[in-house]
């Protein structure tokens, strides 16, 4: 459903108007995502439906295009209404990145300024956007967006010949691990079955415990599998029929995106995770993909950062921008997170799963 929003008297470009639409119900959003070069799997209607079904978030897109015309641009958000963490507008929760689908700086500036002007009226605590490129403090004329979080984003170019791609990888930390896994006789199963999901999720819980955080609800993975269908693939590595590592990848156009990974640390010596990555990359290349998106990495996650740097030595910086931004609030949240992680490390798996079901809708 689409409709005009009241114009704000402070908006700098009076010839524009802002409209909102439901990107799940309005077919124009899917058409824009299909043709726009900056669109990703995180813009897709299927991903938005999975977010709504799992967490109750309300997707909404803002555009300068009128309701009766073709959709020329748009910025998609989820409304998060939480009694625990407050209400905010995020583009997009549980998504590594989400570009504004705007071809001009003027369109993007107008939409950002409109949203800033309505922040208090809508009772949102803040707006957050996650573009791959761009500096909102410059693009938006310094109107208050500040970095809320910074990550690294590793993307592997699949346009060269596959042998050339392999030779570009770190010889000691990647190539030899892949070869070691092959010598160890690891086997792989791929698909989206309930059995594969169970094996993935059991390993996922083990990994999240190691990271001292609750696991994402299993319902989330079921919903994403149901919505994305063949665009999602679970890959599980086995040693003597025992699952030892697993990854989930998502396909959108010519890009394959690594989204989730997990492993049993007792079997790290076999290099199963590197082997699964390579098999996913090889399959992506054979199917016509030209890029393998390895996902975001926190700056302080030195182990994961080193792992990905051996595949892509020069990652991009990925900045999440927020308006308004309060450093004191974030400092308090950081202290609370450290305390919670310590407590999570002592909890049994059953309790961690229940906590994950309860809290993730509040932290998107």
C-alpha cells in the first residue's frame, strides 16, 4: 500500500515529494530490486518476508516516486518496535549491508532529510543505514549521521579463471588447508533439507557458545530456507560421517554471499571450513557468478579477520551510519554486552537457545 507523506517545511528541494510503500505488497519494489545494479539479496522481498515472519519487523520503503508511476528509487527499512530496546528504523536488521537504491545524490539526500525531520514525530530513537560505499557525513551535507559501527567486507572476484582464483589465495593458510581436507577424505552434502538444517544448527549452537553469544533462533533459518528456496544452500563437511563444519550461502543475480558458518573446533586440523568455502566458490564460478561476498567482519574479531584476509587481502571498510548517535549509550551497551557474554559462557545449550528466541527480535 502506498501513499504520500506530509512534506516538511525545512526540506531543501521543494520539487520532490516523499512516499512510502510496503515493499512486500507493492510489486514495484521487486521490479526495482531486479533491475538496480546496487541491489542485493538483502533487498529482496524474500529476505524481507523472512525478517517479518521471524521477528515481527515491519518492512517499509521510502521513495520520491509517486504511487502511480514506476519506482525509480527507494530506501528500504524495517521498523523495529521493542519494549526492551526502543523503536528505530534500520536498513536492514540482520543484513550485512543494504545500499540505498538511489541513482542520484539529490534523491538520497531528500529521503534522508525527510526521515530525519520526522524522527521525533514517529518516536524513533534513531535511523541506521548500512551502505557498502559512501560517507553519509559528506553525502548528507553533515546533517548528523555518524558512524555507529565499522566492519571489513571481503569480496572475492570470480571473473578470472578458477585456477587463477585458486593461485591468488594464500598458499599456506588457504591452499594447503584445502589440500589437507582433500587428503583427509572429507565428504560434503549440500541442500536445504531438514536433516541438513539440524546438522548445521547443532554445529551453529556449538560455535555460538564458543563465541559466548546465544544462537540465532532456528525458526529464522527455516523461514529463510522457505523464502529463498534454491537461492540458499547449506554445505556440511563430514569426517567419517560426523558433521564437523557447515556454511550457508545465498545467491542473488551474479553474486554468491556467505552468510553463516560454524564448526566443531575439535576437528580444526582438517581445514574443513576452508574446504567448504572453496567448494562454494568453485560451484559459484561454475554457475556463472562473478563475485563471492564473504560477509562483514568486526574489527576486533582478529581470528576471523585473519582467515578472510588470506582469501581477500585488501577488504573494503563497511560503515554503518546512524542518526542521531549517542556515544554514552553505546559505551554502556558495550559494558553490558561484555557482562552478558561472561554469563552466556556458563549456560547450558538449552537455555542459550531459549535466550536466543527471546532476545534477537530486540537487537536487530
